[in-house]
C-alpha cells in the first residue's frame, strides 16, 4: 500500500442515530478525507470550513445524510479531534453516466470556447523545481513549476501595463506522486487542489510578509469530470494552474485548476495535439489568511505539552 493510500484510509467505527462514525489517524505528511456510502457514487462538490487547526493525531469523521434525491445526495461531515470539531464539510454526490448527456451541455475541444491546459511545457521536457522548503512530503511529491507563468508576475512587478482589469497573480506546475503505486483518484483531489503557492508568495520579495503561514479558512472543490482511465494519461501526475486576485488584511483568494497530464515529469515524448486531449478534472477555490508563524508554533507547543 502506498504512503498516500495509507494516509487516506479510515475505518468504520459505529452508528449513533443517523450519524456514521469513521476513525483514523492524521499522518504527519498528508491530509485526510473520508467518503460515505450513498446511492449516488460520484462526488461532484465538497466545501469545508476550517474551524480549528488539526494535528498529527487520532481523529473521528462523523457523517450524516442530509438528503437523498433523485439526482443528488447531500452529505454533512465533521472532522473531530479530542472532542472538538476541526473541519465542518458538506458534500454533493451524484451518478455520472459517461456518454449519455447532450453534447451541447459540455464544453470541450474542439470548441473554440473550451479551456485548454494552460501550462506551457509538456511534462516530458519540464525541468524539476524545488518543492516547498517546509513540506513534510517532499520525498513523496515532486513538481516542475512553469517559469513562463511566473515571468508574467515579474512583468507586473516591473511596471509593465497589464490587460484591462489586470493585477491577477498566477502560478502553474506539473505535479507528480513519486511512488509508482500511487494513482490520482477523487479522494486525492482536495490535497492536489491545495498544492500551489499562495498569493503572498508570488509577490516580489520586498513586498512579501515574512515569517508567516497561510491557513485555509474555507475550501471548495468542484469535480469537473471523471478521471480518465486511459493509458494516454499519466496515472500519478497532474497539471496545476492557480490564480489569485485579491488580498485585504491578509485574507486572499486562490483558484486552482487540476488537469490530467500526458506523462510523468521527464518521461514520454511530446506528441502534437497533446494539449487538446487534457481534461480539467477539478476546480478548487479557497479563502486563506496570513498568520504569523509564531501562532502555529505556539499551538503546536501547547498540544505537545498535553500529549
């Protein structure tokens, strides 16, 4: 079993009234979600409110069915540690039947209105770049950041006039799960949707707040399409593209597109038309904040003193 698969694993514990309870332990290196059984098997949207910081410790996930309709099921979930609700989430499940929808209800190539993967280089030729310096999972994940996208940010910093509206900071990368046994699946998409550089990190060095971290306050993920089960797509690499436009008092927005990849980083070869074939499998949005690192360190010290 791969490292990420182990980290995502929960076990059923009990039923209390209409609440199904699952248990697990937060891995120090990864994030965790749990999925309930419903009559609709495909998750299409999840929104989580992060009420308190979670820790590498045992947890419970309390899952309750809010509504089961003809087309959708609504689920509420609470992530609990030491009797405190850390994350409150709601999820929407449905049943996606491939190839049965009216084609006019889907925007895809070759439509000129369809979005294409916005990364400049094929992963086969994209050079690796360093992951976050403080990432505990740096041995399990690697990425190749898109330098052409970062250059657009630098152009703004040099005073080059943006398009009407302008001012949006961008970032992009190919991200690969290193373990050959890993597979991109719906449960991993929230983790991938949180893998980007926050707005303050994209500012010029002399304008960045220092000694801070960026806790997520609200996170929302739309599952855009089923993950393709096709040898022409990588099983463990995705494309990521993010944009952030607003920051006020540290609160800032981040939108992340999660795309399929034609190969792993440094593997395969660039084939004409590869960009047209990629699929946006997820669209994540979050409101994050900027908090002094000392706050996180103090809370960690308080927790350790209680263990």
